[in-house]
C-alpha cells in the first residue's frame, strides 16, 4: 500500500497510487489515505485532482500554493491530457469511439453518478476511447466477451469513465457500483481501471508527460487476452 514516486522537484511530486488507497479521507471509512503518506513527507502539499480508491495510476500533487493555482487552471481549462487503460465487458463494432453524455447525480448529493435521468444539474462529459484488444464471444466455452481499451477523458466529472462505459452497456470489470451483477473476469478483484499517463505544463514552462507502469493484474489480464 505504498505509492511510488514517478517524479519530484521543488514544485510538485508525481506518484503512482496503488489500488485500495483513497486520496483523502472521506470521514466514513478507515481506508489507507494518500494524504496520510504525504503528511509524513512534506510540510505543505495540495491535491490538484483525484482518482478513485480502487483505481491505480498517475497523480500529480503540488508542493506550493502557487504551483497548485498554476496546475489547477490547466485542469479547469482542460489543457491537461489524461490517458487511462481499462478492461470492460463486451466488445465494440468500431475501434475508436466517443461517448458524449452529460453526467449528474443519480440520487442527489454526492452518491453515484448517472448519464441517464439524474437529480439537479447535469454537466457535460466527453470520453474518447480506442480498442486495443477484444475477446470474442465463445458461447460453447462459456466465455463472456471482454475488451481492453485506452481511454481519453476530455472532461473530469466524478466517476466519468465508469459511468460512461456503463451507460453504453460496457461496464468496467469488477465495478461494484456501476457494473453490478456482472461476474469479474481475468481474476480482477478490484476496479479494472488504471490512470496510465498524464501530460501538463510545469510552472517552469516545460511540457511533461508522466507514465505509471501497468500493475501486475493488468499485465496478467493483457497476457490472458492475447492468448485468447
């Protein structure tokens, strides 16, 4: 449950967050928190963005208020580039696609999100994706089809990737919130979503791209899918 530092300087630190670690305590669960780990290492830090507890991958944290404001503007103005990898149920007719559906709260408040009927305000949400590999249906062998996709969210709504793929009938493997009733495949015991890379401009003007290596469960699933 230890994050890996991918890059660090006086302005910011980029980490590879493990699955099971929440970014900041939610006050309801006793999950390990990235903030606790950061408290031990840095006198000051600021979260610029977050990823879900079960999601692995790249996360940038500002070390100063000035860097936080600088990076926050890039996220707000959609100037960063985020790439995710995911395994989903089902297959696709086209290799590339766009899911353009507004997202709001399904129950009101801070609970699950929805791309269908929702309470309150719906916010625009756009997710692009590319299919890397598909496993065809093998009814005789009892194999459910699955796909390995690379995902490029253009907006940053809560649970956006999970909600969008569930809305088109392709929920992410082992998603207990949006893919209920679907058996996990490839041995995944957690949400099969990985924040693979993040590109942004450093306060010094340098364009940076940081990549979080694929975790062991992703590498195992890749191998199983290739041999299918």
